């Protein structure tokens, strides 16, 4: 397992790289506008309504600094939060992707108005910048996540099962496995439903306005929200390979190998209080987990890598099975339990 010092260095590196990308996105976009200032009209469209028509305009001279501030402040704040919470490898890629998206949309929509008359500016559309920004943000976010994601080490974690933790009284020759599902709170269904509805209602409006690119993006966003909502009900398996969760047959929420587990306990979780919401979350105390409901949760001790929680149904049985499997591994490896 990576040592705390190595984990901290990885968070710092991820944070530094993310800050650089945020600054490049914020300052680079403004410099691009400055380079084309001779071709930009004095007043440019800066906002478009649901129907795709420009409904807000600003003097171009204000945007060189303003756009850089707007693009950089929020992502940099996210980077700082990630560093303070020691989650730079999580919030770093998110902040960098956010900065790229904002910069391409804000500056790209202005850049495309080069050489336009006032009448042409009023008829512009932000469809192309939104499509390009979405693709660029996804590419940056996924790439950084792949580079900085936390990987389990090759060395086995020393077993450390709490004396009060549940176990199964079964013979060592008995094959053990536990399967179950995550519990899904009603609040999750409500939030997902409202989120999907809020994006879906915009689709016919955009189609009627002829903004097909924006309508397609809204349709994809609606589908993504629905899929993620359905994926909250995941299948959880505990067996000789470790603990893993899969949803809808193709979404691998997590996979913790048995040799990376020191033990398991059951804890009480309050999603909003402890994690600020539902889904794959990082808690306010630095713990990670798949949080889909309040109540008992399986807490997997991963040694120096930190605990991982999953709100599985019958968490007590899952913990008992996992502790028994971990104890068997300790006996096989001649480790103290």
C-alpha cells in the first residue's frame, strides 16, 4: 500500500498540475480574445436563452479580464478544497475539466463573433462552443483521473480486525460469499427525477428553436442522469477475491481486492451530514464510499489507503463474511489477526 507520505505527494502533484491547467484555461482564453480584438465587435453576445437566442450583451473591452476571473475563480476554489481535504486526485481533475469547459464556452462563444455586425451578433448561437467544450472537458477530466487515480498496492495490507467486529463461525473448508444490493433512499429517486425532468423539458424547446446541438446535449445529459440514478441500486459481492460493486451490468463502481483489506466494521452513515450527498462521494473526514442511503454501512478498512464505505443492505452479514475471509487470509499468510 502507498505510504501516507507518498499519498500526500500524489495529492500535491495532482493539485499542482490541475492549477496549471486552470490558469492556462483562464488566462489562455482571455489572451486569445485579446489577440483577435481588432476583429471583435464593440458589443458581443454573452448569454443565450433556452430558445437559443442571445439575450445578454457586454462591451468586448470588459471581457479580457472578466472572463479570466470567471473561468479561474471557481475551479481554483475547488482545487483548494481538494488540497485541504487531501483529495487532490479527485477534485483536481474535476476542477481542471470545469475550467476547460467554462473557458471554451465563454471565450469560444465570443471568438466566433469576430467580424460580425450588430445584427449578426444578435443571431449567433452558442451550440458549437458548448459541444466542443463538453468534449474537451470530458477528455481532460478522464485523462487526469486515469493519471492520478489511486491504485491499490501489490503488497498485502496487514490484517487488523476489530475484536468486536462481526465474524462467521464456520469451518475453514466452507466456501464463503455474500451478495446483496445497495439501499437506495427515496430522496435519491426524487433528486434524480427532478434533475432528469429539469433537463428533459428543455429538449422540445430547443428542437422548436432549431438548436439541434443543444437539444442533443440536453438529451444526453438527461440520459446520463437517469443511468446514474438507476446505477445507485448496485449489486455488491463479497468473496475470496474481495469486495466489488457493479450496476446495470456495465458500471464498475469499485473493486477492493482481499489482500488490500485489513478488516471490516459496520457504521451508521448520514449522507448529507457525512458526505454532502449521495453517489460515489468523498466525506468531510476524507473517507470515500458509495453512499446511496442513510443507516448502516459496510466500512472496509484498507490500511494506509483509507477506509471505503458502501451502504449495502444487511451490512452486518457483509462485514461478518468479509472479516472471516480476511482472517482466513491472515492464517494462510501466517499473519497475526
